[in-house]
C-alpha cells in the first residue's frame, strides 16, 4: 500500500492560487500586484474544476498559476516597488517635518525601475515584439491626442507624440504601409513589418477627455510598458534600416507645427549622405519612362512639359528622402554593407507601394494633415498644405507641379479666373479617393470621387469572414433577383392583358400544359411534346416559356423545402454523445445566425435597389 | 479704543519730549568739539523733514552755507509763520505764545496741546516745545468740551446701570440718550462722516475721529510706525569713526595670536580625509538626475534569445468589417427598429459595440466617444481575463453526425396517418391489438371500450364499464379470443363478437368452465357471469379494495398467466393471475419502491419489474433476483423487452430512453434523449426490427433497431421518423402506442381522444 494521499497537496489545488493568496504571498498591495501583472504579462487562468482549485470552495475568485506567482516573486521590479514604498514613507515624513533638503535628497535618489529585462523576457526575439506592438501603437496614438491633466503629465504626452512621429517616419521611409480604413472609430492602418501585419487604430483629431469610469492608473501602467517596448522596437527597426535612433528633432520646425516633418532621419554613417544626389538618375530613368507613358494615357489635359518637370522634381525629392544604401559601397569596410533591411527595401518594390510617386498633392485646409501627409508620403507622393494646417509645407498652393487637390468641401460657386484655371489643370478629389487607391493598389478614376459628388461606399480592406455577405460580388445575385422581380411584375401585367383577350379556359390550358412539361422534369422530349401541344392549342411560345419557367421555380422551391424542412437530417443527432451534440448544435446555431445575417443584408439590398429602380422609372 | 490709543500717543509724546530734553545738553556737550559738520548734519535732518512733504533732494550734499531761511521757503506757510514766531521769541517761551498755541489748538480741535519744534539757542539742535500750562481758571480749555468727568475707570462697571459714573460733585452722570437701531442707521446714512466716527466709551457717544487719529489708523493699517514724526531712517551720527576721531591708544596690549595668520592643521586633516575618501571611491558625488530619468535604448535583441519558448501572444482584436466604415454600403445601415433594439440591449450583450453610421464626407465624422473606454476594455481583457487556448474546429458540422444508413433503405416503417378513430368523451388511456392484427380495442377514461377494425376503423362493439379504463390487453392465445380490461379494483374479461363458434366455445370454456377448479386460498374473487350475457364481461376479477386503478396488464406468451399492476403504492400492487386455475397470487411479499411496470420475458421464466428507479429481473422458477438494472432515470414510465429477450428499453418521465443489453451490463448501453417531454410508452415490434416511443410532446419517434445474434456486434439503432398528429392536452400527449402484429403499422392513443393508425 502506497502512502496516503493528502488533500490539497497535488493537482489543481497546487497548480492554482487565488488572487488574494497571491497578493499575500508577494507581500505587496493589490495595486502593485496589478501593476506587476500588467508589466509581466501574467493573466488569470480558468481551472477546469474550480472547486478543486479553490480547496472545496466555489466562491467566485480569479486564479493564477502558482508558478506564475513564484516567477513574480523573483521579479526585480517587485523589490523596486517595495523600495518605493519605503521611499514614499521617508519623503512624506521629511515633508511633514519641513526638512526640505532631506526631501530633495530623497527625491533625487528616488528608486526607479527599468523594464528592459521584462521586455527581453516577454519578447525573446525581435519578431515576437513586432507581432505584439498593435496595442502599444494604439495606446501611443491615443495618448498623443489627449490633453494633459494632473494624472497625465505633459512630458508623457510629448513622449507619445515623439514615438508616433518616429513610427510614422519609419513606415513612410520603408514604404511598409499596406491598408488604410476610415472607420467611424478612427483610422485603421495596417503595415507590413518583417512579414508581420501590424494594425493600429488612430482616433480622429479631436480633444478627448478620459471618462470617469476608466482607471487611469491601469492605462498608465500599460503605457509605461508600451513606451519602453516601442523604444526598443524602434531602435532595432531604425538601426536595421541604417538610421540614427532617436531621430534628431528640429525644435524650430516643431514649434511651427511641422509635426512629422520636425524630425529628420539621418543615416548612421554620415559619409553616406553624399550619395543620394548622384543616385537620382539611376533610380528614375526606367520608371520615368514608364510613368510618362501612363500619364499620357491617363490625361491629355495636362501639358506634357509640366509633367516632366513635375516628375523629375518628385523623384528628386523621393531620392532625398530615402537614404539609398548604394553609398555604402564606396567604403566596403563598413559593416552596414551586409544585406540589411535597408538594402532589402531598396530592391525594386511592388509598384503598389509607389502609386502616388508621379503626383503632387495639395491638401486643402479642412482635411486632416496628420492622416493624409502620412498616407501620401508613404506611397511616394509629394504633398503640400496651407500654413493653417501647420508649417513645413514643401511648396505653396500656386505651385505648377500640383496635380491633385484633396478637398472635402462642397463645390462653391463664383470661382475666380485663377481658380478656374487651376480647376482645369488639377484634379479635385475627395479624401476617400486616396484611401481607396491605396487599398486597391492602383490609381482609381478620379471622376467618381470628384469634389461634391456622392461617394461610392468605402469598404474595409481587411475583408470579412469567409462566406459573409460581400457587397461587391453580391451584385450579380441581386441583379438576377431584380430581373426576376421585374419579369414577374411584367408578366403579371401581360397576363392580365391576355386574360382579357383570350379568356380563362385557354389560360388554364397553358398552365396545365406547362405543369405537364415541368412534371416530366428535365426530359427534353416531353418538353418538346408539351410545346407542340401548346402550339396546337394556339398559345404563343413566349407565354408558354414563361409558364414553364414559373413552374420550374416553384418546383425548385418545393424541393428546397423538402431538403431543408422536416428536420429529418437532424434526427441522426439523437445518437450523438452529449458533448458532440452540443458542439454540433453550437456550430449549427452559428451557421444559422450567419446565414440569417447574410440573408438580411441581401434582402435590404434588394429592397434598396428596387426602390432606386422604381424611382428612376418614375422620374 | 481710539481714545486709549490717543492716550498712549500722548504718553509717548511726553516721553519723547523728555528724551529730547535730556538729549539736548548731551548733544550740546559733544557739539562743543565739532562745529561745522554737526551744523551741516542738523540742516540735513531738517532738509529731510522738508523733503517728506514732497521734494526730494540729494541726501548728504547740501551746502553747509544753506541756512534755515532757505529751507523755510520750501515749507508750508503755516509752518513758516510758526518758524518765524519761534525765531522771534526763541529765548523765552512766554504767555502769548502759549495763548496762540491754545487758540490754535481750539481751532484745530486738537485734544492734546500742539507741540512746537524749536531750534534751541543753546545747543543749536531742534527740540519740541509744548506750551506752558497756566494754572488759572481758564487754563484748561477742555472743560466745556469734555462733559464726562467720571474719571479713568473701567466703564464696564456701569454696563448694567443707567448712569455712567459720578461727577466731581458726586452726582450721577446719566448715560446719554441712545437712539434705537433705526436711528443709528439713519444717522449713518445722513452723516457723511459717520464712517470716520468711533464710539467713545468714556462719553458713551460716537465721536468723529480727527485727522491725526485717522492718520494713525492708516499708519497702523499699513504697518508703519503710528507716530507721523518718527523717522526710522535717521542718518547715523558717527561718534568714534571718521577723521579726527581715531583711538590713539590700543585697548589691549596682548600680542596677536598665531592662528590669525597660520592655516589650520585640523582643518587640513579633515579635508584630507574627505579627499582620500573621494579618491578611494568611498564618497560618490550625486548622479545627475536628468540623465538618470531619460530611458536609454540599445540593441536588446542582439544577444541570441533564450531557449525558453516565448509566452503566448495575446489574441489580437478583430479587424474592422465593412459595417464599421464611415461610409458603408447602404444595406449595412440599421433600420429604426434595429437601432432601437441595439440601444435597449445592455452594452455587454451587444453583438457589436457600435452602430453603423453613414457620413457623407470625411470632414463630418465626429470623434468616437467610446474610444478611450474601448481601449481600456481591451486592456482589462489583456490583464484580467483568463485565457484559454481553444482548438478551432474547422469542420463541417454535418461531418459530426454519425454515419447511419438512410431511413429510405430501412423501409417499411409507418410514415403517415391512415385513419383516425375518435373517442368523443375523454382521453384514451390504453389500447390493444388482437393477436391476428385485425382488431383494436381502445379504452378511455370515461369507461368506454371500443372495438374497431384496423383496416377501416369501423367500430363493431362498445362496452361501457362506467369507470376509468387503465389498461387493456388482448390474450395472446390463438385458439381463444378474448381481451381483458383493467378498471378501478377490477379486471374484466370480454369476448369480442363475430368470432367463429369453435373459438367461442374454447374461449368460454377457458373463462367460464362448466366445472370450476377447486378454489384456492386467496383474497381475490373470480366471478363468472353466464356466457350468454354478451354485453357484460364474461369474467371479473375483483382485486383487493383500495388497490386503485389497475395501470398495466401483461400476458405471459402462453396466455395462461396474467400480471396486473395497480396504481396503489402499497405492497399488493402486483398480482399474478392464472386463468386455468382461476387463482391469483401476489408474487412479492415485499418490494422496494413503487412498481411502475412488469413484463414477462418472452422466452425464459423471467420476470421484469420496474420500480421508480430500478429495473429488477427475477427468475420465477427459482424465485430469486437475477439482476438489477440501473438506468439512471429519476422516474421510470415505461419499459419493453426486445422479442429476442436480450435487450430491454426503459423510458422515463425525465425524457430519457435507455437501451440495456442484458448480456453486457447493468448500466445502459445507450442513453438517448430526444423527446422534449416525458416518455409515455415504448413498444418493440414483435416481428419487424422496429421500436417506437411516444411522449407528452405529442410526437412518436420510430426507430430501426437491429439486434445481431453474434455478441461482438453492437445493436444498430437508427432513428427513422417522427410522427406528429396528436394534440397535447393538459400536458398529456400520446399515452400509448402498439404495433400491429405482422404489419409495420402502429396504433397510437392520444390524450386528445383520438386513436390513430399509422401505416407505411
């Protein structure tokens, strides 16, 4: 006989630990425990048997892995938090006694924790970190747009703004933006970094206040972690791209509201700066020809001379912006001549990442500069903006090179001669055009998006779930059904006429004959015979055909009903085990729900289309 | 208060005067030595006084030549006059002067006598001179002015009294008349100077404050010295320093100590100690705090990662779909009722956390008010929500269904209702089908038993028993033909009409033999009526009283034994009746639980008894318990044995159906739950591989049940058809079902009073 097993010494009772006992074990406050969990990425677990895990109690508690808590107990940050507690006591005592110099001394030696080791632990390899920066980017962008308050210091917000600018610069520099989606919540961007899709959401530029039911402490703890994580990720990304991190900030330009433009990217090796000017012809020669061709095909209104100037101009600019690594060939001893991300990115890119390269945009003052500057520049275009949107615009509104104007106003009457001239030369498009072009990977026709026009719907580039309703391909079905509906209406009308003409007996004849034809199913012989009979009875071929079609449709519906109805298929689930049956029922439930959703959307669409047609017919 | 303040001022004044007087001779003594400079200084001081009035002069550089005439030009006229007067009679202060003074004081309403500044002829210093007081009758000019002569006593002594004190004659000084609050208020409104009046305790009246007093108040408010003439910035008078004033002789003759010019040895040692500590690194200078705060980034991923697998990344939020667009296709926009429904659901229950909305232009899109809240919720998910790794099943749900032969290949089975027989009065509890499969007898709760044909549904006979019919069972004998019906405490035997005479005679001989077998000891009476009575039962068995409705009857296959179950909970609910011996006995002396149903084994001398929870199998020959089956049903409602005798099915009120393989185990081989209400009846087809179950949900489920003779193959159960056609009344659906012998037809009795015939 083996040793007696004692209760609570093995299994779930040992594996799991409740939150309160974890806090007790770590000897810290609940707030500190939360902070640690956030920083270390430890989350509660759901034991399979709650009762066993909680020593017989079924009270609602959250459980953690006991090993996770043991891991937390060895965390240096925990020690720092304890030190901070002692520090807080000391400083409050010093302040209470009015010992200012002691307080200052203490404040200078305040314990500060670093998160470097946590970053390394949570993301052992760089790719892990890149995979997980979505939330971090969202948070950084959110805080960059928040006003400062006593809880959220201006320095913090400034740092967030800096990080967002660095990220945007990197994305623009590497041309890694893939998809953009203007949603009601904000703008979704998706970039491809190291073959990972990074998606982030940026709120529209409005001042927001933190609602009262949001715990700012939690958000700030997350932000602490995210700032460190992004710092390290950006450092790695920048150095891999051969750039200096952090990019130096031009404070003069920053104060004029240049935004992203206030930072200037600088290559790691200063010798490389001499390179780009000599490289320009190499880059452009082939592409210039190609794009000229496309431009001439596209529009004849723009004088070709202008375009040429414009083109070279834009390419010059592009080349300046990119620190093309050819320069490093001049000194081979430099280790950066190895194939880095930079050299890979300089390989001939997909044409879709350069779609705006031939164009120069002017952003009118009501469109958000932060969005469109980022979009246009990450797809190779040049963009200028009025002073009211911030400083640092590379050109003014009367620049000859401008090809497109992004404008979000209704059309106004009473243009001056100069404006009319401009309108002739430039294309005025609404902002959605830019986003739709990016998502389509090509330049779309501007006419649909012209100023003041009703825009075509803006669809998500991320796609829907498989089998969901697709508004683009759904058209064919809807068309068919619409035609059917129309036909039905028409045939009803015509039948009424026929009734008047021929009387009821003939009608009945036709119907019976058609029924006969359909009843004999797909047999062509029988159909032929029925046709002949109909002809003999003096029914013209058109009505007969329609009748047959109608009958066929009815039969099909009946068949569907037979297949679906009755629930005979479901009878087999009587013999399934309980678990399998539940799974099956869940799946069926989901399927049914999705189908219902799909059907509802389709139905709405047909209704809308029908209304539209009716209106068109009426007018 | 003001008055006491005044008093103080007056005192101070006097003190000053005394000091002045005392100072005078001393200054004069010192003056004797130094003439010119002192003069100049004096003039400076006067110049200062003058400059207080307005003009600012350079402070020290005033010509020594400047005399008092010059300064008097700058002063006001009054003072000028006074000055002149002073200069006139500076030597002696006579009466006229004092008179003048008095008149001056009267005109100015001065309480205290006006002082004068006079340059003494003796010392050449200025001094303040007060007028002499003439000790005659009129000398005190304030006699008339001050009516209160009570003296300087604490006035609160008289707070409660009508008078203020006593005058010099010992008469009471009465309190001056005081108006009420309204008067006082009116007075303050009317009198423009009321805000500069104060209450004088001595006179118990409001007195206007003089300009000096107001000035004193102003000074006190400003935190200045209340004395207007006090100059805090008087130039110091150098007595010992300066040219010509040096001390010639040293005060001490001690030699100067060494420490005055040698550096300290101990200080040096202390400093060296610190220097050494700094060199050895024991003392470290404070770090620059600004650099400390700044996070430094470096290539953290340059070292190879550890072998440990990375923690699982958090699941990413779902990507936005078309409906989240600022300009979605029109069909995504919610209708009015969808919007209302969305708004009425709780935020946690909503399928989507937003309502699709259409904006015609990007500039019109407002800020999303839930943005921060949603980010916060995401963070809560990240650190508070337990995560479970789920395997995502990407299978067709239909592939989960068990592979069963198609019902079409398992024909024949009943699938439509061919005819319906109605009991108009009450619900039909029971039915039975004759062994040859031609007749159906159905009994209802009003006591009517109808006999009708299976094929056409024509009723041929009707018996009315008058009390509820609980069970009907046709005798399985083929040479005889009769049926037995159980009612309250009685079992009635009936011979159907239109049977062959040979059969009739055998039946009559069985039920009512000419020679009765010897009677046995039993509490149960067998009563035979004469065979002639066609309308009544030919034989009646009277069960013991209070045994209740006989719920179930079952025949042994040979048709000699009949077992009946009564609804009473007492021990004597099960009876075994032997027709040939006309004898009844209770097989169980004692049985646990209420018996629900009993059955004879189709081949062996075994007997199944279903109590509320268990099914027991007894061997009747050996009289012992063979097996207890545990179906795990809370309350068994029905049971049936497969014709082979190796399998039984048990149904319960808790909707479960259990299939037992008697060879296999005491636990069910399969438990099925498919009815939505309690199972009421089960029946195996005697020849076809079919069985059916009926339930209170009004449906009948037909199964194909093939049992293999080899022990290795599991029985095959295939659901074939759900028959619906009975209405549910008062929670009761189909109460009994029976298969027709030799045909795949089913007859069902429902609580709606109908008996249906289901054909293939």
